[in-house]
């Protein structure tokens, strides 16, 4: 380690701590003069250089019209500076994380921008502050006078588990693009990321009999009516006995022999993959396939077992267990 790298790292850590204290994590943000920053853009710097050249030429050649043009353009730039800063100042932002996603996809965020002033806000963009992609993805919107607007932003989710949302950046260059005003935002919310479903997952494992007896493969349809039972949340609409519902005004579902006598277990050992993430990916694909077919299934992981059931709530519980397993 060089003699200069250690002091540089110390100053960088101090700067990051100070910045984190000045901008704490929160799912809401009120933009004021204390947290909105403004600087000239690259076109703005070229514009200033052009004004300097015009001024020098006007002085050298004693051009009155050159003076007029130079100061007219400089005045327009000076007026645009408070307009650019005022486009963000006074905005209230709130964030709502979207539903869980699968690894490799984008986690979707819904951001609401609102204000109570009678002036519209134009050209407001949001993006991830430090994107891992080569080009950041911007989401642009306008906020009507004393109104609100919603923006949907995607955040990459490369791996399973809880995803801490990265810092966001709110920016505008309205009206002339000479200045840019921006504000940093550190959301506190998290998004749950499920394992990526294995696209080459094998067929579902065979079902196990509830009592003793040979193993049988679960019927993927399960449409043989062996009786009826009370409707459970998450039952497929195809299992609902609509004729009986019309007569008794009570929701009931069909119960099939195969579902009554056999249970499908999605077992860690049956996944067969050597890599841990591959096994979780295959189990994730099996959970989605079993739920799509309307089967009754359970999940076995080392140190964790979810009893057989069906429905969206059971599917979410299984996927969450796979996402957080370690």
C-alpha cells in the first residue's frame, strides 16, 4: 500500500460518513434549498466560453451590438438558474417498492412526486445514482400545477435475497439546459428477490402416498371430482363448482382422489444439482410448475419444511423460503 493511498481512503470514508448523515435513508423526501444542488452542465460551460469570446470580440472591435447580444444571452442564463433550482425545490417524493421479483430481473419501484404550488414542474428525471450498467436508465415526468405524478423505475436485482435499494438521483435541466439541479435520495425500503427459475428444470418429482404404499406420479390435471369441500383461498377457478354456487350461494371446490391420497414433496435432495444456487433455482421452477397445475405440494429444505398446500399464499411462502435460505 502506497503512502498516499491510506490518507486518501481515510478522507473518502469520512466523506461518505458525513454524506450519509446529511442524507439519511428514508422512503419519503422533501426537496428544499438544503438538499438541492446546482451546477453548470457541459453545454453550459461551452455557453459561458462562447459569451467570453463574444465579450472579448466586442471589446476589441468596439461592437455595440456585440455588447447587446453578449449581455442579453448572459441575462437569459442568469434568469434560468433560479428557474432550474426552483423546478425541484418544494417537491415531495414518496417511494413504494413493487412486488418481489426473480433474480436477473428488474425490481420495479413506484415513485410519487407532488407539490402544492400553482406552477407546473417540467423535465424531472429519476435514475439509479450509481448504475452498474454502462448507460443509466432515466424515467422522465412532468408534474402539473398543485398536482402529482407517478414514475416507475427499474432497479437491477442480480441475486436472490433482500435487495437494499441503491441511492437514487433526481435531476432537471429545465428550462435551457445550461444548469442542472439534482438531489440525492437514499431509500430505506427493500425488495425480496426470488431465485431465478431454472429454464432446464426436469419434470416434477413423483408424489408420495400419505400412508404406506408405492409412490405415484401426481396427476397434473387433478380434475376427477371425488367430492366437494369448502373453498380455500388460492383455489383455481376451474375447481369451483359453479352450479352449486348458483344454488346455495356458497363457494365450494372439487376434491380429487389423487390430491386426497398423494402429496407432492419438492425436496432438496431430489433437486440433484451440485451447486446450491442451482438447486434453489430448480426448486423455484418446480414450485411455479406445481402451482400452475393446481397441485398440492410441500417444500423440504435442510432445516426447514413447509407442509403440503396450494394457492398463491403457499407459493409466496415457498418462494420466500427459497429466497432467504442460507
